[in-house]
C-alpha cells in the first residue's frame, strides 16, 4: 500500500469513527487515554472535541499540549494514529460553532456554561494500520477539505 492510499483509507476511517481515543500526558509522566466523541474533523488536520473545563485532561493539555488521537474500526481491523497538539478553546465563537442540541445534559447553563470547553487537536503526522501494513505520513501531505 502506498502513502496516498493510506491517507485516503485514513480519511474514510475518520468519517466512519464516532468514538475516538484521545491520549494526553499525565501529571505523573504516564500517558492517559480516554474515549471521546468526535464532534467534527477538518480532513486529518483538525479534530474537535467537547469536554468539561473541570476535567483532568484540560489540566494536562494546558501544561503539555502534546497529544495522540486514535481512530479504529474493529470490524475491518483498521487503525489511524494522529499525533499533534491540543489547544483548549473557551471563546464563545468556537463554543457556539460546536454546540450540539442535547449538550445541556453535560453543560446545564448552555453554551455559556463555564464548564464547557472545546479541544482543538492539530495533527502533525499520522500512521495508518491495516493488515500487516503500517504507513507513516506527514500531515502536510494530506489534502485539506471538510
């Protein structure tokens, strides 16, 4: 499999995946991983998540923005790892952009809830896994489109 095919398959996987694994560096130096609902992607360049401002991961990312995002399909045994940095977004424009009806369960005060934040993951590189193939690529080689 060549790099362009791996990127194409990775893009397809990202569109199918609903639950994504997000890893941060913990305060004790060990990685922390958790399942997250993906709310939006911009190609493989950006992945957006919502989270509670009071969560432990916010503290991790404010201290060290390095992160890893993993997409998988257990039916086809495909995986995609993206590494990059997370920015914690608390501005009202970004929060409004990604607000979803039903978030009130988690953020009772709505889009202005101080416990509502958006995580913006910006990819640097990726690895696509399928079968015995592992293809690495630089995010600069990935087309940008929604």
